[in-house]
C-alpha cells in the first residue's frame, strides 16, 4: 500500500442548507438544515482517500481550541495519521460558512490557522517516508505559499510523486504556478480555474494548454465530467448523473478517487477519471464534504447502478 501525505489547511465547515432563496443583502434568510462538519479541501480529500481504503497521513496546523480538537479527532476516526499536525494558540482554527441554495454554494471563510500554516511547520526528513504528496488550496495558505515549490522540488528529487489542486486564486494572479506545474505529476484544477490560469474561454483548449506545462492535467468540469489529455488529444470523461444534495467537497473527492485509482489500483488515467467522477458524484448525495464515506465497494456498486 502506498503511503500518501496530504499537506494543507485545517478548518471546520458550517453547513446551512435548504436556503429559501439565494442570500440577499440586509435580509434574513431561513434555512432548513444546519450541521458542523469537517472542512478544508485537503482534509476532505484525505478523508475520501482513506475511506476508499488508502493509507493517508496529514500535515497541517490546527488551533488549540474545540474546533482544532474536532478536526484532529475527525481525521483520526477516518484512520488518518495526524502525527505531523501541529497545534497553535496564536490563532483559532479556520472556519468556512457554507450557504447552500439549491445546487449553488456561497462560502465565507475565517482564515485563522489556514493562513498561519507555513514552511516552518514542515519536517522535510519526515517527507522521505511517503510515496506520494498531495497539496491543495495553496492560495488560501498565505504562510505556506512561498514554500510549496520547496516541497515539490524535494519530492521530485526524492522520487516521490506529487499532486496539486490549486483551488481559486483571488485576483487571478496565479503566482508560482510556472514553478509548480513542471514539478507536479498530477494537476487538478476545476473548469473555472483552468480557464483563468490559461486565459482561454474553452475548457478543452485549456486542458491542452496545461498539457504543455505539466505532466498530467485533469480538469474537473462539473456536469461535463472530466477532461484529461491522453495520446496527444483531450478526452472528455462523462460525469454521472445524480440528484444533488450538496456539492461541498465533490472536487476534493474527485482528487481522492483519481489518486486512489492510479496509486493503489494501478489503472489507466482514463479509467481513473471515470472512477473519480463516480466518487465525486456519490459525494453529492450527502451534506458536507466527508459524510459520504465511500468505500471502494460503494463506488463499484454505484458505478454498476
């Protein structure tokens, strides 16, 4: 079994679902559901990977508070090793408020430990024990942003494969990306991110452009499915159709499904994208990013249906 390290942000998600309308300025809106659950792109991906049956460890920063305890305990309950998670009393654990109206989601985030995490928290000798390193949301992690290149370079020199999910870059400057892309083995932008960072208006063209800059770009395109560059051309891997309850963490679940299929099952990238689409689709049947808890057998049954 491959040992996979997930490096990234730690925050809780506050889910307010079933809004009676889209949020309106200066107006109180009623929701029909409320839940506090595990958040963070990186943590959701790690939980999905562990649920599928993979060996996962986490590196990040949590506050010395109840939400920090909640996140560390939650990671442990998924079987994720948290020996490399550090705690701090200088800021609070990050929080993301999710306002869910029909199939749309508005998010408000308190950065806290997300922005506080930095390269000072990284033990590079500890990285040598892993077969793969996944990094997500670097642009939210202001203290870590300048250290991502060092981690990717170290992993490359140690023959450790890597993957990167950029998430959105506020201001769309996409700094450091020219350094990261040649070093990443797998790159997981969504459709809007791919269009922005390539300055194109067509996702197929964006995927082809990214293929000239990085080893394996996989563009997550929602209802369109996934775009992947294979044998000199961009292929569309169709999505699965489900009744959507909540899209929180669907892209992160996709990342986990793709990595599990490639690293643990050794299957081709097109089949891995199909499997990842299934993991993402099944996650949309549940409120919150981690509540699907999809095992490999769950996904096999889902695909059979």
